[in-house]
C-alpha cells in the first residue's frame, strides 16, 4: 500500500499544477473554445492542463502509461507496464465555459483494469476529494487540511437524496421511465451533474447517483473515492469497475434496489 501513498502524493502535485492553469483561464475573456467531433466543447485550458500533467508524468513515472480525454492513450516512455494514469483535465467543461464553478480535474492511477488511486480537484469550489486502495477517502482544500469522508446510512429510497446529470441521456438510453419512477420515489432529487454528485455520495450528503453513459476518464478517479468511503460503485448491469461505460454509485444500502429499477 505504501506505493499508493506515494502515487497519491504525486496526484496532489499534478492537481496543484492543473489548478494553477485552469483557474487562470476560468472566466477569462479570451478563453478559446472549440467543438470536438462529438460536439462537446474543449477549451485551451483543457489542453494546457493535460499537456502539463503528461509532461510531469513522463518525468516522474516513465514506466506508467497515460490516457487522457484530449490526447488519448500514450505508452510509457520506459516501456509498457500494468499501470496507467487516467486524466480528465476539466470535467464539466460546459460549466467552465459558462462561468459555473462546478468543474474539476480528475486524476486516477489504474493497475490493470482497477482504479487504485483517485483524486478530484475542484479549485473554483476550493475543495478536493481523494482516496487510494486501503488508505481511506478524504476531502479538504489539500492534504494538510483533510477530513475522512464516509457515505450515508440511509436504507430506503423513500428517504434518499438522489442525484443524476440530466434526463436526456436516460431518454436516449431507453431508460427514462424507470428513472422518472426513481425520481418520484425518492425523498429528494437534484441534477448536480459531472463529478460533483459522486463526491457528495462519498461525503454522505447525497445517497446515490447514476448516469447511463460515461467514458473511462469520467469514471476512474471517482471509483476509489466512493468505495474507500464505504460506498458501492458499479455499472448499470451491477459490474464493478469502470469498464461498463455507465455508473451507479450509492451508499451500498440502496444499490440493489436502484439496479433492479434501472435494469
């Protein structure tokens, strides 16, 4: 486990660099925005953050591969291994573009198919969340100002606060009706979106979140944080890990009920 502690410290250093770049461009009048082939936006901050993280990893972890949203996969400079860093330079780019402060940099280390380190840094919110396998989950402004976090103990959907990103994706996936059924059942529902709802699950402020379609860089950093906080994180089929392209995160007590309703 000691090696994960070192990797987690490196993730914080990478996040420091990312934060300095992204905050300098947040709400900048000359922010450059383009549309990618999938029609999602990308800014000069997205690309600058990912380039900086990749440059540091090439120096400090030459035996590790890198997968990033903007520049794809790259092999380890010192030769292929089982470790890969997965980077989303700005998760919530649409928020970033519009001046909404809910966006962040997602950094994960995977051993094979398993995320073992996860860090989410949301500098405009002044908050980070992080975890590593066997080391617990924490939140705070930085490592020196951290508190352990834990999922809630809510045991019934009727008492639960439930989070989702938007209804459009559920409609496109053919699951809008079961999603609406969940929204009618729960005590409270809010569409916080992107990484933020999952971090609220890990903190125990929200009891569950689900999304029907996600990429590996959207998921990998979130999984260690939720699970080390005592929660459960699977795809819609109930499979653990980030490979399913969808997500159901909960405090564990609500998980099977959600899977049954969304299946």
